[in-house]
């Protein structure tokens, strides 16, 4: 039996990047301690007020909600809400929404669902039939961000937490770097500048590897949706996931090194690419130009739909 490096009890996991075997209790404390530290580095809880957590029903966002509830439940000055986006993906999203509802009931957190059908005019399954040159994820990402921001703004929260883990962040850094999109690198969450109409995003799990979030959810008994989105295979991000997974397997700690390097140069990136002042699109959402990307995409889809119907 392999024993915990901290207490000598039976270990449930080995943390390759720091050489520790951890039992269930010390592993959960290891995760929670880093999430709390990261959260406090991103937002001042004494001034936070209301915070929303975007929860899809997957392991990462469910873990983020549970730990943030632990952190805030005894504070009278912080109120936690939950937002779920219903993209309209048959056989996939309905079950995960039910998981989120159950989790919110158990944590006593208000739950709000906002859907593509109501906000965009069509659901993801319909959108997939009129893609053109874009991937499903290109449309879904833009529309999800619009829905989350609108719901968060309607709730009046001061910050929107997402479940992005260390793997997600490392992939985003590498993807934007290899594409030469340095300006987008400067805009990755957590956000520090507050702009009218745009709710700043925070990422409390950005130091937590995906597999650790998975194990934490299992050990804590969090019931999450484990299905794979039917449109996931079309995502370019999958290629970067494979690259980083290979590097991490050969050199444990690579993901943390990518994030640490990014954090070191991030202040310089923000100086070089200061966040542009946003204006309001006709739809009411903030945009760097007169019209937001979501409205442009909706017009594209409507034109293709009309052409196919005609």
C-alpha cells in the first residue's frame, strides 16, 4: 500500500509535479487551498458583493461552484449565484442542466438558466446545419459568452467565475501564441478592468489540472455530467490538448510552467495591448466596435438559413 506523504494513511493519488502521494483528505485540502489562494488573488472578497458561477454541469464548473460555496457561505457580504447556458443540444444538455439544478439545491444557491433559443433565435442543433466555413465551437463560444454576460448583468453580479482549469488555460495560451494572436493573450481571464456592460470574469481553478478536478469531484461525491459534447470533435483546441498532454507526460509540471511564464509577461502584454473602450451594440451587449460578433454571426446564420429555405 502506498501511503500519504503527509499523514501515512492510504494514498489515493500521486502528484507527479511535486512528488507527493496524498490521501483523500489531504488531496482535497491541497485542491481547496490553491483555489482559495487563486480566488483571493483575483478578487477582493470584502468588496465582491454578488458573484455568479457559470456552471455547465461538467466536473470543473461543478467543483468551482462547490468550493466557492464553501468559501462564501459564512460571509454575509457575499452572495453566490449560478448561471447555466442551454445551447439546445439534444441528448446532451438537458441531463446536465438537471445535474446543476440538483447541485444548486444541495448547496442552496440560486440557479438561472439562459438559452440560445430565446437569446439567439435558434439552438445549437439548428445552427449546426448552417455553419459555412466556421466550426460549431466558433458559434457556440461567442453565443455562450453573450448569454453568460447578459445573465450575469441581469443578476447584477460584480464578477462571473468560470470552471476553466489549468489544462484549459495552458491550451489557450499555447493556441493564441502559435496563431500569433498576442492581443488576445492579453485579454485572457482573470479580468481586472471593469467596463460598462461587461461583467469581469475570474477563473478560480486556473491552477488545478483537469485530472485533479475530476478526482476531487469523485472524492467529494459531486454528481456531474460526464458526457462529451457531440460537437467537440470539431474543436481546434483538441490538437493543442494533445500537444500539452504529451509534454506534461514527458516533463511533469509543464502546464504550470506555461501558466507561470504567461503570468510573468502578462503585465507587459497589458501595457502593449490595453483593453479597448467598449461601446454598446444595438442588441445591448458591449462590443469593441459598433456591432458585436454575436450579432454578425446571427446575421450570417439567418442569411444561410434563408438561402437554404429558398
